[in-house]
């Protein structure tokens, strides 16, 4: 809140070169109708460059280190033996089920398994769908998360080469959760996966979008996911971020929910040295519902930034948001949750809660819950707390014979479980629960 | 609910103009104008230089764009930066020498400058446009060692104090409007409460803008030494005019060890008419520094006026165990816009802060709460509790909440809660059933909503504030 504004030179890093190189490669115009979107993305990035901390949306997150890194770009997919074995390492509780696997941003048919999906469900790589399912893709791509959204969304629109595509037709209920696994395994590589999920009227599906790496390399994943839930559709959308501790991960997930539809987003932020997630839901039909749950466990020098927005554009929509963070080491977590209630969105019922647990001297939390309300007959609340473990509770555990480390572990687990139990895919919830216990046990042993 | 919206609109009753000859500078701003203001006040050279440094810093700054308000760009050359009633010299030994027209003005505003009124237990400094016209109870306070006078007088009588504390809380380059104020500030109040003294009466300043096309840039400085206590009140009104007028004030509070300062404001500048024509732009920087251990600063504000309010009374909690409090009621009606809140910067150990903010939006008004709670690394066991509630009356208004919570110490505990609600037909029906008219029912509900803040105000002020709230919401409530 200072009046002094310093003129900053615009920072673009290695990206003008990437844009140039890609524009000259066959990938740029492989799908002719998408060239317009790519051009809009390229122009938007050239115009604005990277955000600075003077930018209100980037006040607590500096992209300096990211902008200063020279990343490589990959103009075609590669597959090797190493990858097929590592792909099996990551199941997140959904082992053996249907899976879409992407390697460094490219769809891998060999590693994916889509045999068990019900009839009519279209799933696979986005690039192929852009030609084969043109009518289903063209109306949505770049419309729900436009290139103008941010510098990163602009880069993605220009540079994406593939991603995951899922289309569940009206009335189809997919019983088994689908795993969409994005693997990164090349150091200094930048990938820009772009995903599109459509859930037809009355259809329902559970999807786990996971980002992982077997390495501890430095690389950059710049993902965009667009979600469209039609009338009465239900999408339970898990997202696990489990990238290398040295990786940069920027994600933009935007969804549109029609009347009586439901979109539930469960985000578990566990990995990546730098993670920024812009999650936005637009409720465009009456009784559409958005639920956003988030659990962040950060340690070391991790920087995790959650920016969420729920836009109540019409009356009678409920929304629930519950984000929790546990911070250790020198980690830093940012939460910015916006709730908009438009002029005619009467009877809106919005509730947002954000809680952070600081476990170390050097951790830092910056929270900015935000309500913008233009209608009077609404119920909107938000709450935010930042604190440490309650000394009284630790004392209670100790009087029952627990060591300080065990007491802290149990209380930390309870803190996390409170949000975890809301997660919508049972198998994933169990997997996260188990790995959380393991993590706390390890931490306890370390202490 | 329709009939409620039809309730009679009461006029802004403080909107009259006093006809006095005035000594007003030509419009425009330059180094010469800054020098002229300084010369007019016969200021020492260090202060002239201080103003000029602020002016030069201001030239390089841009007006903030982040507030959630919209207004056409202000033409800073279209404002007269100094206006004073043409009184016989600046010196006024007693009230007899003050223009009777001005005395009448204050009488009409309900502010008595008569020394006899000391029984009310309030000492008043009356500021008319750019200068302080009268200060009551000065002699009585002087016996206690308390300095309470206009700022220009303090520059001459207490130069060492002014020099030590001026700009120590809000530096000249702090923000765009604070820099502008530092360059052209005209007058304001100065209070100094020496070590161990508890000020026996409420000190108050009443600001009145009278002249047209002028800006008011007052500067208030309150210093409470070790163990001192003071309660200070501020009130303000302006005539009704079709053009917007700028009010950019700076208030600095300094509390040393064990000192307590309570600062209460009832802001009732002209809010503009129903269609948003005219009204005051109230762009104010208020900040207190709890410099000593166990010190306490409380800000209480009732904001009903101004076309646009941009104001964040803040506390910098430097001393260990120091306490910062902020209680606010902000009302917007018609086309008013308010972006207001507070900043609590926890630096010392065991520092505590409480924020209670009540926003009421009616008509086409937009009300924004913007608050920052920052816990620095060394602020072990810092504690903050924030509650901000919004009440919406009608479906064309807006309520916004932008809290910034920044915590760098794991032993800190910070809580923020916010809610938004409206006056329900059930509540009104319940009251009507018991024979309470709709108007009174709404007044009652609104007052109940604001109770937590009103009870922090000195009693006479609380009564005024309740009445003011009723008037501000008239004609809009539905």
C-alpha cells in the first residue's frame, strides 16, 4: 500500500525465443483452427511480460527466479524405457484403473490404459482430440481459461502441444476414478500441458489430475485445465501436485458450472519448490455448486501460492471453500480466496475458511480472503486463522504418556485430516491419509 | 419493504456557507506556493525545507490505483492550497477577536467555543479552512503541562517537539496524499501530554471547510509521553457544493512507555447529492506508533460523510506488550464510496491488536474494508482478532472485504472473521408487531449492528453518532 511506483522493465526471460522457435515448427499449425488461439496467447505474453510483485495478484509471489531461468523446449514427444517403469510408480491409490499418462506434456498412448471406460466416454490426448473431436474441443479451448487470464495462461495458449482430453456424454456415470498422470523427467525442460474436461448433462465422473516426477530435477510445468460441467453434471476433480522439490509449477484451472451442476476441486499441494495455482469457478446456472478443498504441506524453501476465485453470477448457488496449510522449514504459503457475488445473485450461500499452521520459526504465511458482494439477500462468510499447535492440547497428550514429537505429530495429523476427509475420491483420500501419516512419522523420527 | 425505501430524505443539515472575507491563494501548486504557505505561517527554515522535500518527492509519485473506488483524475492545479478567514492578523488572544460570523458558524454546528462551556469537559480547537480560529481551555490545560494548540502555534511555541516528532510516524514520502499534505499542510492540532499526566478532559478538533475550490490539508500530531493518557475527538463538516473538494489530512500519534491515546473521529464531510454530484474526497493518512512498552492506541471512527473515503488508521506496535485497537462504522449511501480499514503492524513481543469493522451499504454505495495484519519475525506471541461485518440495505449497493494477513512468526495467533447480512423482513415484522415503526425498527437494528463500535466512543459522541447514522440512512433503507 505504498504510493511510490517504480517503473520496472518488462521481464520476458527465454520465452520470446521459445515462441519464435515454436512458431517456425510444424507443431504451431498442426491444428489449423488453433493458430488463432496461439497467436492471441503469444501477443498477450509479448504485451504484458511476467507479473511483478507490484501486481496485486502477485503481491506475495515473485516470479523472478522462474523468469531468470533458461528452460529448454521440446518440439516433439519422446518415449524411452525409463519412463514406462516410472509411470507405474505413481498410482495415488488408483492403481489398475483407467489412466491417461502424459510425459513432459505429451500424451503417451503406450502408458495409458483406457479400456475400462464406459461406452461413449472419450478420453486421451488433447492434440488428437483437436482433430478427431473438433466440434467438442473448439467451442471450449481457450474460452474458459482465456490467454488474457495471466502471462502464464498466455504462454500456455501459445506453446501447448498436447494435454489430456476427457468428454463424458450426457447421462453417463463413470464409476471408476480416472487417473490423469503428468510425468516430468527431463531437467530444465519447460512443458505446457493443456487439459480439457467436459461433463455432459446429468453425467458424473471422478478425475485425479496428478503431477509427479521420479527425479529431483529443476524443470517447469505450466499447466492449464479447462472444465465444463453441464446441467446436473458432477465432477469430482482431485489434483495432486507432487513434483520435484526443485521444480516450478504454475497452474491455471478454470471451470464453468451450469444449473444443478457440481464441481468439486480437491487440491493436495505436496511437492514442487515453487507452486502457483489459479483456481476459478464460475457458477452460471441456478443451484450450481462449487466446492474447493485444499491441503498444503510445505517444508524446506517451498513457495506455495493458492489463488482461488468463485464467481456467483446467478441466484441460488452455494459454494464451500476450505483450505488448510502446514508449514515447516523456511517455506512460504500464500492464500488468496476471492468470492464474487454479482448484482442479481440473490440467495447466494458462500462459505470460505482458511487455516494455517506454522510449525517453524522461519515459515511465513500471507493470507488474503476476499469478498466482493453486490447483492443484499446473501449469506457470505469467510474466516482465516494463522497459529501454531495449541500448548494445552500438547500438554493433554503428554499427560497421556506421549512424547512431545508424537503429540505434535498427532495434532498435526488431526489438523490436516479435518480438510482431507472432505476429499471426494475415497481411494485417493486413503492414499493421502497414509502418506500423511508416513510423512509425520518421518518428521517425528527426525525431531 | 417498498414503503421503507420511501422514507423522507433528510437534507445534509451542515451544508450552509458562512459569508466571511477570506484570504485565499490563487489556484495552483508549485514550489513558490509551498514557500508562500510556509512564509504566511512565518515558519522556521527547516520546516520550509521539509515541505519542499515533500513536494519534490510528491512530484515523482503517482496517485494510488489499488483502492476500490473510482473518480475522475484530480486536477491538482485547480485547487487553492491556502484559504483563511481574513482575521485581524493571525494572532488571536481571546475569542473576542474571532470574527463573530465564524463563532456563529460553530454555534450553528453545535460546537460551542465559549470558555464557560468547559463544564462539558471538552477542549476544542476549531479549524476553519486552512487555519485554526480558536482553541478553548488552553490556559487550564497549560497548568497541567499539556500543550493543546493549533499546529502553527506549536511550530513557534514548541519547535523542538514538533521537529522531533513531525514525520516520525508518517514520513513525507509515505504515500501520494501524505506527501502532498506534507508539502502544503496548513494547520491542524497539536497535543503534547507530558510524562505521567492524565488529561482530565476530552481534547477535540472541529474541522470545517468553508471556501470553494480549496483543499483542506490539516496535520495533527499527538504525543503522549511515559504514562500519559489522552482522549481526542475529531469532527468535520463542509458546505454543500456541486464540485468535489479534496481533503488530504495526516494524523500522527506517538505513545511512549505505558501511554494511552484514544482517537475518535466522527467524519461527516458533505457526501454529495443523491446522484453523486459534489462531495468531499477524503484521502487521509492516520497512523499511530506504540513506541514504548505497554502503550496503547485506540482508533474509533464513524464514517458517514464524504463522496469518497480512503483511509486506514493504523498502529505500529513497536513496544513490547503494546496494544492497538480499531473500531469502525462506515456508512455509504446514494453514490458514496468508501475504501477504509486499518493496518496493524506487530513488531514487538506480546503485542495485541483488535479490529472490529462494521460496514453498512445502502442506495448505490460501495463499501470496502481493507485491512492488513502483519506479524514481523520478532513479534513473538503476537495476537490479533479481526471481525468485519457488512450490512447491505437494498440490492444496488456493494460490500467488499480485502483483509491482508501476513505472518512471519510461528507463535503468533491471528484470527479473521467476516460476515455479510441484510436486515430481514422478519426482523422488521417482529418490531412492527410490537408497535415500533419501520423507521425506528431499522434504526434499532442498525444501531444494534454497530453497538460494539459505539460503546468505544466517548458518551456524547456516541449519542451524536447514533443520530447521524439514522440521518445518513434516511431515504435509503429498505
